[in-house]
């Protein structure tokens, strides 16, 4: 399952110094909430990533131009998805799957595969000395 969202604000435009959300982030949040509800994703149950079960989401980023740093968009995306897909974003990671990055001047966006890959911590093997 994939959801397509407008490009989030970069981490430079997320919050003011007093930790209140900027107008740019509030606009992204409201647009994304409408898409989330419109596409019927509001019934998702929360996932619970842990150290033992880390989650990796595949995403595709379509930038307005190549001057932007795609890494700057992940913080806003993590903040927005928290509470919708998972309760804690400490063990959530994103992987860009369309490299080299693509440019779409008329429709910059981010596509998220909502079926994360879950990585379990490998079990330790006991070795006996001979």
C-alpha cells in the first residue's frame, strides 16, 4: 500500500525557536491529514518498532529541483507519521528507492510504501570451546 503526499517542509522550516510549528509545517500537516483520511488510511493499527524489530519504509522522492537536500525532509515526515503508523519513531528508518533522484517541477511529492520491512535482531549463537 502506498500513499502519496506533498513534499514536507525541510527540517530548516519545521519549527520556530520556541518549538511552535511553522505555517509551512501546519499546511503540510493539514494537506497530508486530508489525504490520509480521503484514502482510507485512518483505520491503520499502530505498529510498535523496537530495538529488536526495527522498521524500514521505502520511499520515492520527486523534488522540485536538485538544489534540495532530500535528507532534510525525513524529520517532518517522521513527525507526521508518528501516531498514525507507529507510536515511537526511534527505530523507524527511511530508504530512498528511486536513486538517482527524480525531478518533477509541477508535482513535487513523496510516496511512502506503508508496508514496512521489519528487521529482527539476530539471535546470539553460543559456541562451545573444544
